[in-house]
């Protein structure tokens, strides 16, 4: 029962990863007791479960995910939200108003209009129904200021880092508040535009170089240098 | 170009462009050439120059085409008006519509279409310059574009043709050989699963000839597959090496 590839090796679809008593994890599939890769990515495994960390993918909704979306349509009793996924999400008016919706009195475009951004949670989704969102929880709702950034959804875990190490470094060094949508949309709100831009640069660098080693150190170095540069400017 | 060459294979057994019977034309592959598309690839196969772009999975338009249990795969093979000697009308011809279908059907087995119901994958193939064997080159490029877009696939797909020219089985026919030769057998292969997804024959061959043509085409596929993998890797390995240099500094 051999494993054919070393850890952190780059694979393309169809590459044989292992044969025998193993479990096909993410971005892999099993056929005739053999595990193959199904996306371009990097092989990761601990003991039995073979994973491929994809280098590029798209977002498929999952319940309980926090996502950032754009309103694309105002309907009769709710909104259609683009959540950077093949499936459009639905947001109900009664959910946003936190009371029952009165068609005669409530003017939906005044609450949320096309182009508005929202932080929301997915409450239901399956193969036959489009995802439904909620904003009736603390921390969710309309976004009023900040910067929006899009990255490949699979890179979000890399931006978070091991036990949140990467994201907390960025937050600390730039003083920005960062919300990571699982759908690959990132919201950065900081005190100044410069802080926000620095955080954006760091996240884009992570996206481009996510499959390389020693990334956390490089990001820390980059952020510290930028900080020093800023202080020199002030003086 | 229009004058017929007297011999397609000379006394030394070499072909019009100096290739041996079992030799491929030079193939160059590149991934991620169209930034607007979700995935893209470019192939130069001899004189063939083909671009492939992939979008999706995305919402289906018009909506009634959506299927409740699987993705709809749409494929458009198109030849640019300047891709051949005589201007080709840009409207889709009978041949292009047929090839679109053939290419779609040879790519579909590799895609996990049942993963994303009610969505659509769009594959666009644009032939910029044609010189025989565009369907095979298109399949090779489109498979790369699909892999580049992050759509889960069972395997990559490579395609290559073999045929009969002046009673000899040869690999990878170019335009003149295709037109003046006796037969053409395009084959598409999923190399790791060892499964054939396209097998056509144009012309006439005996059973033995057919068998050796298929085997020759499969050999050609395997050669192109190595290049295909390399192209996918290059896109990401470059970033890796840049960083290594940084660290060494």
C-alpha cells in the first residue's frame, strides 16, 4: 500500500497519489482502490487521509460559512446576492428587518440597494436549492466602509495561517480589522487608507506565493519594513 | 501552396517537412494566457495556433437549459477568418458545429459534471492558424484550460492523430498529408486512467493498419501529455523559484 508522492509535491489532475487503504480527502477521488488528484495543487497528508490543497478553485456554499456578497437584484420580498459562487444567494427581507415584512410599507431599495455589500452567514444550501443568507447575528450586515479584495477561495486558510498566525500578524502590524469571507472576498477596515493598502498588499502576496515555504517570515518582514518606512516619512 | 507535391514521403522515408514517420511536430503549450477567463491555455502544434478559454461553473443562461443533476458543458470551436489560406466565413460552419460537439464529448468524461448541478461550464476554442489536426490540438489546449480554471477533473486529456500516407502509417498529420493521404485517425486519451475518450477514422484502413495507427497515436498522446503537465507546473513553479532566489540572497 504505497504512497507515490512526497508531501508538498505539485500535482495535476489525474496524478496517482496513493494506492490501497487510504481515504480520499479534498480535491482527490478514489477509483479501484487508487487515489488520484482532481485539481492542480499540493499534496498534503498525515496518516490515512490524502488531501490536495488546490491552487485555484471557486466557492461552493456550505452551511455556517461567513461570506461577503454584493446585492445584484432587489426582489419583491428580498434580495439576490452574488457571493462569488456558481449559485446566487437569497437574502430575505424579514431577516434584514428582523420583523415580518410589510409589502405596503417597507421600501426594500432603501434598506439595501443593488451594489451594496453585506457580510452574511449561509443558513441553508443543498444541491437542489440556492443558498440562503442571514444577517441577523452580531458582526453581520451591510458594509459601510473599508476595502474589498478578492482571492481564490482555497487561499483563505493560507491567509488565516496555522492557528490564525498569519492573519493576526497582519492585523497587528497594520492595525486593520479584517473579515475573511470563506468565498474568497476579504474586507479590510483600517484607520487610514495607507494601513488598508498595506494589508491588501500582504494578502495579495500570500495569494500569489501561497505554495512556497517560509511565507509567514517574508510577510512579517515586509510589513515591518513598511512600518519603518512610514515612521521615517513622519520624521 | 496549392500545387500538389509529387511525393509525400521521400526516398529516405522522410515526410514533406522532414519528419520521420513516427515524429510529432514541435508542440508549445502555455497556461493562463487570458486573464478575463477562469482558465485558459494556448497551444502551438506545428503551424496550428489555438487559444482555449474556460468560464465556470456559472449560472445557466437561458435558465431553462439548466439540468437538475449535473453541469451543462458548452463548447464552441471556432476558426478565425484568417486561420486558413482562403478566407473562412466567421459564421459557424457545419464542420465547426460538428467539431464543437465532438470536442465537448471527448472532454466531458474527465469533468465531474455531477458535482455542480444547475450550472454551466463554457469552453471557447479559437483557432488562429490551422494546419491539420486542429481538433486534437484543441482538445489538448481545452483540457489544460479546464485544469487551470480549477474545475475538478478525473484526468487531463491529450489528443493526437495518426494516419496513412502513401501506404505508410505516420504520426500527427499536417494539412497536406491529411488532404492527400489515405486516412486520418484522431485519438483522445486520459493518460493516467488509460481511457480513450475520442476515436474517429476518416478514410479507409485495414484492421491491422487501424490497430497500428491507434497505437502510434497513443504514443503521440503520451509525448504531448508530458508537455501538458510541464506547462501546468511552469505556471506555479516560476513563483517558487523566484522566492528561492530571494532567500539565497
